[in-house]
């Protein structure tokens, strides 16, 4: 609600007990996130704001029946597109898990569809009960070394700062550009600072000295820490550390040891990239709290990290606490350590009870056809999948690190026939393909991946960070080609193929990233997809599709594959697959 004199008077009068409040919550044990304690007393609410703590009368009274009353949760960094549904469906998933606010970076759809993609996400966000704040994508494309669907300059982004829910510039991942003073990147940073906005970092695999450069540029946070020592280095230089637990990158347990009573206020939680099925079954920020408490973090600190810390990190001064002047976004919880949520309130109104979303369905509008016809792909042939190998039969190999975005760079002996690489399930060396799908260039990058743990068939997807070309992995060329052709027909999605047959697929026609279906139906499709993956005799202990989608991200070490070929992140250069001594 826009503040004016009349509604400010109403809130003050309710706060001062000159009139009954709209709503009072009684008989609750209330979390004090400032002192990390608990208190008992009425919580009075007027016009969606908390206006008092003490003894109050109200037009409506809710008996909390000795349940815990806590501020609702904030996801400090999430790519909604990774849930595979647009904001209208995403909100229905995370609200029952106590998340009422998210900070999102729409750089996935921006890499496919540019400004039109960002606008689509903003328009959809306005239809939800969820508060969705946007950080503008800073690196589209993430590097100039591959082909994305769009290029966004500083001049393309600046008009979006006029939107109320745009609060900053998203993860600056082009470290060489930052270090070397790339003019357009620095212009984006200057524009953000001119508009008094926050700027997020992305320091994956970077040396300690890089933190100095990021902080000097005014960048205030990082969500790419893998170890407690990395987190400590950032904290000592004044950064906020976002502790990530997504589907592919699961860093939370390794980072929690850095948290102390002295620095906890600079730590918060984020999911970054999390698939729909894991959001539904495991949870969002509520899962972070469970893991944190099980790891020995005091329960009050864990809830503070999930609410107030995130709010303060992003300048959301009216969120994250049960106190006068704060938004009435709160939870009634039966079990603190298990985060068993019985009711979720947004602006003082119940939106979830006992896990059930209470609001009416949102009327869906078909996306712009430009967003649903994004797979523009030249024919991929068996010849284009061949990888020449020298007579020494050694090759550069990408090794998967389970549940990490980083990979290892190996040199191994491979099977060769007629001078071409042959996949080997015995050596766990499979063929990896990245095919450009935005501009009909015909580019097909080919590589070798180890550690994927497939014995048969192929899988492929148009979700391939960050440029979102087609990425496929397989034990044989024919199944890879069948998978790619299936994606072309669906105009994007995920597919599992074996012996020439499509075993399962999830259509994602919105930019090749998101479904037009309900999240319940997508959830069912994902279960069928996982059944298909098991039919390939997959043995990995990681999420195969999300892992596959990050094997193309050339800003995270060490070895990745783009549509322009094999890329060594440590040297920031393309290399041949075949190894020469």
C-alpha cells in the first residue's frame, strides 16, 4: 500500500490503541530477531503492517495456541527459471515453505530473449502473492566466447531501474572484464550506484586478491563460496556471504562452520538454482534452516539468517522482523527445528494453511510467440558429433565433481576408432555436445565428460547455463541425435533417450527454460524423467540434468564446453580435445 497521511494516521492510531487494530495474534511465542530471544505478547497488525507489541484489541483475533511466530523467509538469490515454471507457478511452490520474498536474477531468460524475457518475468511477478525483487543481469552473455540469444548493454538495462521492484545489478561474473576495466561493465556498475542499488558478486574459483577488486567496485555479496575459508576471506573484506543449497551446488554444510556469534549477521541463505521437484519435496529456505540447526547453528540464529539478515543485505528495511513498522509477513510454526509451518501470512493475510495455498488460481496469458519459438537450430548430423583424437590416444576430459558447479580438468587415454573418440562406459568417458540454438549458426562443440555414470542412451536439455544452447551427453551418437531432434520439436525442454526411443520428456517452451503447465503437472513429468534416467543405469549421486546444464558455464573452473568448443576457464582460452604432449 502506498503511504499517505490518512493510512499513516490509521496505523498510528492503531499502534497507540486509539482504535482497534485490523488483526491481533495472541498466545504466540514470538521470535525477537534483534536480540535472538523469545517473548510473549499480542502482535497488532494494521493495513498489512505490524503496529504494536503488547496488549491490543482488534477487529479480528487469531489464537496462536502457543505456536511459534517468526518472520517469514527470504531467498537471497534465486533464478526462478531454474524451477522450470514462471513466477506465477513458482510462488505456489515456495509460499507453503514459508518464503514470502525472493531476490531473483532473470539472467537465464535474458540470455535467451533479452529485454523481452526480463519484462515477461516482471509482468508475471506482479500477479503473485510473493514479493519478487529483481537484480538486473550484469553479464548477458556471460562471456564473449560463446553464442547466447541476446546481448544486453548498460543502455539496455538502465531503463529497468525505473521499476519499483528492481533493487540492483545481479552477479557480476565477468571477472576479467571487471579487473581490466571493461567500459560497458563498469558503466553498468556506475548506473547501479547512481540509482543507489545493490550489486551482487560471483567469485567462483577466484584468488583472494579478486575479492579486493570486487569490493573496490562496490560489490557487496557473493554466493559462490565452496569452503569456510573462502567465506571468511569475503567476510573479513566486508562482503555478505550467501550460503547456497541448490540442486547442483550444495555448499551449505561446508560453509556453516564459518558462522560465529560475531559474524552471523553477515550471513544469509539462498537456493540459486533449484529444480521444481526438490523445491516441492525438500523445500526452499526452510531446508536451509533444518540443515543449519542439525549442524549446530542455534535455532534463533538460523531463523535470523533466513529473514532479517537477507532483508538488511538487500536494503528491504521493512522486512525480516516481528516489530512495529515491519511488513506483516510471518509464520506460525509448530516445530522450530523441523520448520513445521502451519500457517503463512503475507501483509497480515493468510495465504497458506497446513500446506495448502489459499488464493485463487491466477489467470494465465499466453507468452509472446517470440518466447515460445526460441529453438532455432540447424540440422545436427552424426558427422558434426565426431571428435578427432591424435595417435597418442590422449584427450582433455571434463570430470564431474558431484554436487559442485566446478569441474576437474583431466588428461586421460581414451578409446579411438578411425581416429575418432569412442565413448566408453567402462572408463566412464561419455560424449558431451553443446549445439548453438539461437541463431542457426550450426556451431556444435564436442567434448568428453567423466563421472556422469551412465551406462546406456543419452539425455539432453535446452537448459545450459548461461547461454542456454542445447547440451547433450550420451553413450552413442544415434541416441544423442534423437534427443536433440526431440528438443527441437518441443521447442525446448529435457529429454531422455535409449536405443532410439524417447523414454521421458519435459517440454519447456517458454524460452526453452520454463513450462506453460501447472507446477503439479511438471512435478509429475519430472518423476517420469527420473524414471527414464534410471533406465539408463545412471549411478551418480547428484542431480544429472542440473549437473549437465552447468557443464557449459565458462566462468566457473576448470574445464567446460561451449558451442564454440572446449574451454579452459583457468587459462580463459579454448583448447583442443585431443591432447598433444
